[in-house]
C-alpha cells in the first residue's frame, strides 16, 4: 500500500544522527546516505577496526562496548540527536533498543534496518518514550549497492509512536537516492520475507553445500560453466562471502521453521517425480509451476536473466577491446585499483603489467574503470602530467568555454584557465593560458599537437 503523507520533508537545521552499528555493512551505508543529505553523523560500533576506517573517512566514529550509552549522553542523560539509527543484527536489537531508546528526547526518530520487522519494531516501541517517533525499515539490497537505483526499501511505521513528522522526510531521502519505497505493516512484511529471504537464501545455501559435497574443484568447474551455472554459482558465492551471522539469524527467526519444512517437502517432491513420474507427469508438474509464476512473468524474468548474461558478456568484451592498452581495473571485492598494461586475457585470469611486476587477476572479480573514472583516479593519485598552452584570442572570447573545449581532446584529463594577459586597453586580443592535465599513457606530444590543431581551427593563434 502506497501512502502519501502531507507533512514537510525538510530536515531540521543542523540535523544530527547517531548510527549504532555504523562502522560497517548497512550501518556504514546508512551513514553515507545521511551524510550525502547534509546530516551530521556520529558512528558507534563494537568493531574497533571499522571505527578506524570510518574515522579516516571523516566521520565522528567512536568505539561502543555494547552495553553503555553514556559516552553519547549529555549531563542530564539525554541523547541529543535528531535521529537514532539502530543498524545492528536482529539478535542484538533488543539490547540496542534497551541501551539507547530510553534516552531519546521528544521529536527524535528511532529507526532500524533489520530484515524482520515485528520483533525489532516491538523492541523499539517498548523502550521508546512518548513523544518520539519510530519507523521500521528494511532496505531490500546489500551495502555494495550505492546509489540504490530501482531497489526497494520497505517502511513499516509504528502504530504506538507514529512517525508523522519523520516518515515524509525519510521517504524523500530514500526516493531521491533512486530507491522505490513501499509502505506496509510489520506482519505483512515478515510473511513475505519467508519466501523472498528465507526461501531464497536457503536455496543458495543448499546449492553451495551441494557444490561442496560434489567434491569437484570450483575453479575446474569454471572451464565448463554455462551462463546459468555462472549466475547461480555467483549468487551462492555472494551468500558465502558475507557475514554468516546474518544468514543464520534469518534462518533461525520464529517463522522460518515452517518455510524450511515447505522447502524440504519441495525437494522430496521433485526427487519423487524424478524417481517415479513419467515424462507426461513431469511435464504436467512443470506446466503447473509455470502457470503459478504466470506467462507474463515468465517472459519478463527470462528477459532479466538474459540481460544479466549479456551484461557479463558485454563487460568482458569491453575488457578484451582494451588488450594492449594501459588501463585501470578495480578489484570489486577489495576496491584496490590496478594500473598498468593489459597484457593478456586468458580466462579465468587477466594479466596487468605494472612498472615492477605483472599481476594476475580473476576476470570475475575485476571491472574496467571508464575513461572519466580513470582520469579521476590519476588526478587523485598525482599520476597525471601537465602542460601550459598559450594562445591569442579576441577579447570577447570566453576563456572558460575554450578550456572546456580543450578538455574534450583525447588524453586530456582536465583543462582550466591559468592566466589572461591584456597588454593595453587598445589591443583587440588577449593572451590566454590554459593549464592542461594529461593522461601520461596517451603521450604529451600527441596531445599538444591535437590541442594546437583544435585552437587553430577555432581561429586562435598558439604562441
């Protein structure tokens, strides 16, 4: 159910948020979203290394023991923040709510990001004073997706502490980030998550266990992969690459047991069909499931899978087109940038020759930076060269416009006006100088020639 609430969406002046569990995962993600919306964020976390990382990113990040809110309270034991975000695992929600919520002042929003809603919402409501607002939320995506374009974010507002002021504000922030907002009740949400999360994760946990029990080398199987195997194994690998406590807590929630029973019966049902059914009986079962999905959905979902397969193929085609070029490639797991000559592509590996070594990277774990991203990285790491270009132009010529045009030349990372010299009031020309940062791999001489030719074609005299 979509709900329109006609209150102001403007945040308070000097808005401040405390993000409990904000050192990593969705907590760090939420802190980033809030900071991008001019909210001053204080981070607290029980993980010391994460606190150090967030401090380096400019956040007010503090270690939290897990039991004591006093470091965040004023002399009157008040928590003086506009927002309290509880970004902790489901198993820790009751404790976090007990420690923090009772100190909140009237007008404060208390919000969570748990994957279940009934119990976390009850915990927040039980420990929150009157006059505060409570909003249950569940982003249906992981912390690697930013911004969350076309991703779904569930809102389950409290009935005892209705977020009449804050819900429109958070809805605006979420929608402007590109996400889709769906408002429902905690019960409806948790029932749906039995299929969407419990069932899906269980499928991938079982598939990963199957691959392990098959006792075949995963790397060897990559030589025989089909597009669908690659997608499914990638989804399973994504589950196993993340925090096991998250998936354990989802499977151990009270409602999950019945879903797991349904899953077990489905496995047995398919096995019985394969053991005993004729082709006609199997086809009848196949068509019945297809009918449940719906013909339109079957076509649409097949298009989604085909698009995903094409995206993977297009990415690899793009990488192959740069063979022999100097490139920047990002490891999608660590974020590390590898800069050097793309020497060879021998799936599943690519090799980049750097100044002192050649490194082999997994083709599945790297992505190619665009020209704009590469140039930004070159500037940030101080790897660009630079040159100064001077020319005579009419006094009416707009120097910044000329600099922008020069910036379009291949190999130019950036171009900015450096100087303008007018010899006297009588002259009709002005000497303009532009500082040009260049990609060192394109070649300064060829860039200089291209800029000179461009300016000459525009009618300016290079001096």
